C-alpha cells in the first residue's frame, strides 16, 4: 500500500461512497490550471489519477479505510492520555493551593489571637467584671413573661417540643428583651422553612458533536475501560450525564444504539449547552 492518502488527495472523508468519489474526482479535474497539469490546490494530475484509480477498486478502498481508522484511533488515544495527565497535574496543583490557603488562614488567626492576648496583658482590654459588672439593666420576671407572650403571638408559633418549652422558661428567668425576640425570630424562620415545597430535579439533555476525526466510546469514564465503538466527525449525539469533574460524558442517544450509555471524553466533544447542569453519574 502507498503511504499517500487517496481520500486526502480527493478532499473527502474515508466513509465516502463511490458516487462521492467520482464527484470529487471530476470537481478536481475542473480546477486544473491552464497549460499545466497542476491543480489550484497544488495537487498534481498524476496524484489525482492515482487516487481515483485506487479508490475505484472496492478491496483497496476498504484497506485504505482500515488504515485511516487505525491511524486516527492512535491519535485519539494520545489525546485522551494527554487529557488524563492534565487532570492529574490540575488535581495536584489544586491540593497545593488548598494547603496554602489553610496555612495562611491559620497564621492569620494565630496573629489575631496573639494581638488580643497582648492587649489584654497591657490593660487595653478589660472584662465586664473589671468595669464593675454588666451595665445592661435587668428586667423582672413579669416583664420577661409579657415580652415572650407578645413575641409568640406575633409570630404565631406553637410550642414545638418539651425542649422548646424548657428553653422558653429559661429565657423568662434570665434573658433580655433582645434575646427573647431573637429566639422567637429563629423559630419563625425554622417553621417557615419546614413548609417550603421541595424542588423536583429536571433531567438535562445536551447535544454534542465530536471535534476530532474520530472519538472512542468507552464503557466507563477513563481510558482504562474497553472501547464500545467510535464516533466520527459529524456524528452528533445526546448527552445526559457526566462524572464529578466533568471530564467524561454519558451518551443517552447516539447514531448506533450499541453505544448508548457509553462514555466519551469531554475534551473531544463540542456541546451545545452548559455541561455543568448535567446529572452526575456514579459507576457501581
């Protein structure tokens, strides 16, 4: 077999039918430069004649197709391997950034604590006892009880449990007006949150097309999984899910049913929508 690519010389894909091959050959002949055997794209007439002769033979045509698929499968494998290496590097860099943030935060909190302790030692910060006790005026039991009853009526909150009742009784004895109102508001928010309707998740579907000549469809989200088949450029599919880091996508509808539920690399697909909203799929 020749090292030249007859499909590339004619400017057609490897799965082209004989009618397309003939049409491409005739179109190329029409591009011949005057008084020359060279085409406008630089192809020689001899190469054009050779490519058409090779592809006219059905057996040779299939052999060239097999070579083309094998070559492009190797390219896809290389691109997927590079994508996996990039993911490992990004994960390592992400962990380093997290440790840097945690270390910086710890040092900052330590400095704040040291400054506060130093101010306390020099007398810049004193407790309420050192100032002569709490300056807030205390309220008597009857005022606390009245404030509690008003806050409960205003918020229309029933006594939820024995624990809530005990908390209210403790507030009646010791809490200030502000504490009673804050406690009542928190119960109101909790009661309101319990009555909110629960949202029902909606399945998201996204259309995607290969951005490479051919893309392997695998049984799982990694190049370690076996290959179910291949998507050729122009074979658009429907995506219904993804893995956690959005690097692999799940096919729900493809050109061949045997590849449904298969996985493709997101680096090799162009999606007509936001993939972040797809459902996260976990393999058992």
